[in-house]
């Protein structure tokens, strides 16, 4: 998240959000087949998307999503979340989760930072 001059008033703050290149490691599988994981992403119930199914125990999704996020409650970013849920099409039913993570928007806005 980086500040974005979208909002002309002091009542709200806008950010430019970019989410890209998701990875998972050492996913388990049911039986002899490789897992077929997919992601369901939810950014504060404002923007939702699904990263398509891939195959393997160490999948990588090369999605690149950008959007503007505006809030009047910048002092409450620690109570707002980016949720990523990982499902597996091989499981029965496929809605069963492999795992999920919930990161508050304050942490995203202030760090950590990824370095190559």
C-alpha cells in the first residue's frame, strides 16, 4: 500500500494497492495426486478476487492486481484486513481450505517490506 492523491478532502485517505506474485510452500496432498490449489483474496470486503488454480506442492500465482483503496478510518487500519484463503480442487468438497492468512492493513501500509 502506498499513499495515492486520489482523495481531495481531509476526511478520507486513499492508497494505491498492488497485490502480486503469491507463493505457497510444501502443500500436502490427499493421496498420490499433486494438489491443485487456488486462492480467494479479500481486501477489507472492498475488493475480492480469485487467483486461478495451479498444480504442485510449491505453487506460485503470477497475478498482478492494482486498485485504489479509500477509507475515512485511517486510524483503524489495524482492525481492517487482507484475507487470503487457499483451497484445493482435489479435495472433496473443494471448498475445504488448505490454509488461510489474515494480515491487518496497518501492517501492510507500514511494513514489512519485501526486498530482492
